[in-house]
C-alpha cells in the first residue's frame, strides 16, 4: 500500500469523519480521481460486512463508478461521500481481511452443493474454502449467481451483492479478486431464508412497470425500491426466470399514497448516503442501465419516488442494524 493511500485510510479506519475531506484533498494533490476511486472502493470492500449500511456502502461505490460521467466535475464530491459512508458503516470490531485466499487441500469439495451446505450451516470459512478451490474455474460466476438466486430473503441482497461483486472484480483488479468475490460468499452464508416461490411466466417490461408502480404508490419506500434493484440485478445476470415468482409477488398493487411526486432531478445527487442506504444514488445507476435495455419503462417515475423518500422519509444515518 502506498504512503498516500495509507494516509488517506488513517481517518477512515479511525472513523474520524471530520478528517475525511482534508485527507481526500491531500490525496488528490498527487493522485487523480481514478486513483481516489480505487482507494475508496477497496476500503469499502475490505470493510464490508453483511449488515445493511456496510453492504450499501459497497453498492454506493459501484454506483459511483457507473455514474462517473454523469457527475463530471462533482465526482470527487461523490467519492468523498462514499468514503464517509464506508467509514461510518464499518463494523467497530472489523479489521481489513487478508487479500489472499486460504490454502486448501487438493480434491476438496468444490461443486455448488458444497456452497449450499456452507450456507445451510452458516459456515463462512467453509464457503471461503469453496471459493478458493473454484477461483480459477470459468464456471464460478455461473454457480455463484445460481446459488444466490435460490434465497431472496433480506430484499434479495444475496443476488444483488453477488452481482455487485462480479462487477467490481474487473474494476478493482486481479490482486483483490478473492477479496472481492469473497464478499458474495459472506453475504450468502450470513443468513438463510426460504426458497423463492415457483417461477412465473412474465414479460420483463410489464413486470418492471408493475414494480415501479408499486414504488410510486409507496412514495419510494426502501422495500419497493429494492424490488426494482433486484429486478435489475436479475436482468444483468440472466436470472429473471429464477426470481420471477418472487418479483411477481412483490409487484402486487399497494395502497396509493396521497403525495404528489416531484419531477426527478436533472443530475444525480451528492448527499449523505446513510440517510437512505444510498438508495437514490443506486437508483440513478439502475435507471441509467435500464433505459438501455427497457427504454419504454417509466424510470422518471421511479427516480421521482426514490427522491421523495430521500427528502421526506426518515433518515437512517443513525440506525445500527444488521
């Protein structure tokens, strides 16, 4: 680790939130915004835990990468907020884990059923050993996605976080590959819910319309926004069939609110991300992506609803919850 990165990490590790801004400005005197992004993203990844704020700090840095052109000259400001969120959400007991995979015996179990067994037992270390055996297997990505779509509890975060890990892997580089993909394994083994309902035959565009209608009716509630996030992750990973029954149930009509949704902002916001678990930031990245694949979707309505929640919903900054 370079001395510049070490100096940047000092206030992040110490949770000196007031010191983050000056540390970033000093870092940028000798490094560019891309370097700043990689440093912040790696810190968020190595501080990950399967708790809501910590995992959304990782999702925020991924969204920041995907929206870098949209932010233009404001990108450093957004990265400072990502750094603040990662530092504030880092578990007090956590220490940055090792980047390298554990040593594993040859011939150990490496099929998807071994990962399922680790999930059933809640055995994170067993899952890590499975990942270490599979790290160079071209089928690893497929198996991670398949297993993550088998449990959609906690708002579908197993699939959402697996998708994020697979997208961050090429961004953060080969040296951190195990640490990046381990995030998916940690999420998979952290909790265990029921399998999703039977698959349903659904038109993706019509399903997304229904999910957004629910989000608008609930004024951008986090649960309804996450249903759209799950749709997006499943679409990216070609897993919509696997989660179709679950999403069909989530798209059930909700009682309409009495609020009038505003027009969405012309630019994605820079704000204190813990207020809404970074949902507004993530929503802009999701909407940008879905405009390319489903251009007729009412994505302005989706953004308006999520921004209404950001402005009028309760702040979650002080919440400490798993």
